[in-house]
């Protein structure tokens, strides 16, 4: 199935890009507002997204995430967030999530490490 998987080199390249995006996002988090409402024009664009019949380029998906979603978080990752008990994201947890996803465990059945 085209677009379903990447070569090892592509996966590494895209993975490094994601790590760079994550590091940039977290490095600047204290300089952004704790929370800001999603503007109506952005909300309209997001809500009008349709599921594509075929996949789209990964870099387009990453750009959409960066431009349309990352600027409007819930706020619980911000160091000045005090809305409730949710803690800021632990960097080690962020880095380990790709391994969780790669393992893709189904813990509902079987006896395995997941």
C-alpha cells in the first residue's frame, strides 16, 4: 500500500524532523500564552477537513499540525498552567512514545511484554 510505510532512511529522516519540532515546541513553550482560543478561521479549516481517499505526504501533515494545531494546546504542558492536576509532559515519556507506537501492543489478549 503506497504511503503506508517508509524506508528505514525515510523513517530516520522524518523521525529527526519530529524530534526537532518537539524540541522547538517545548523550548519555546514558556514564551507563549498558557492558553489561547483557536480563531474561528482556523477552527473552520480544521473542521472542514475530510478524510482523504489516498494518503497525503507526511510533510504536509506535519505542516498542518505545526500551523493549525500546535499553537492552540489545552495549556497543561505550560509551566504556568495551574488549571487542574494534569502535569506538564515529561521529556522522557515523550521520547519513549515512538517505541510504544512501534511495538503496537494489544494488551487485551495474550501474554506478551506490552
